[in-house]
C-alpha cells in the first residue's frame, strides 16, 4: 500500500522560508519521479516542482529561483525548500509520484502553508 505524508508547513511572513517534507512508503519511490503540487484558496491544484529519479528538476514559472526540490532515496523522502515566500504561495501543498501528472489518486492530507504579515 502506497502512502504519502506531507509535513513542514506553517505560517510565515513574506520573504520567509520553509522546508516541506514528503515521506513516501513503498518501493515505488525509487522507481518514479516525484512532484509537489499546491492548491490555493479557490484555485485548482497545480504542479509546483518535480524531480526525476536521476535528479532532473523542473518548476512552474512562478516559483523558479525561489523553490528547490530534492529527494533522499535512503529515506524515501522528497523535500521542497521554499524561500522568498509571497502571499500568493499560500496553499495546501501535496506530493505525488510522476513527472507531469499525478500517478496515484489517493492524495495525502497535505500541509498548509500560509504567507502573511
């Protein structure tokens, strides 16, 4: 059974930083790309960043230069380092397998990120 558990969110002031973690269960972790998604208030879920098994990364334009995705295969964990946070980054952040589209329908609970002064 696959499971995704996100953590690390919180309330941060504009310009601040947070590091999100996603613990993934199952051997699939080492086989597929991983990605972070977010869903802001009243918005659809969007792909934020993805990382391949070989370490290739991609980002949505709005976070380029501010966010960094990484993975630790020994811990079955993917991270999202977020810096220079803006109010528009406020959202619930989720992780999933896959490079461009989510591979599993069962999402984790997500982790709330709120950027506000």
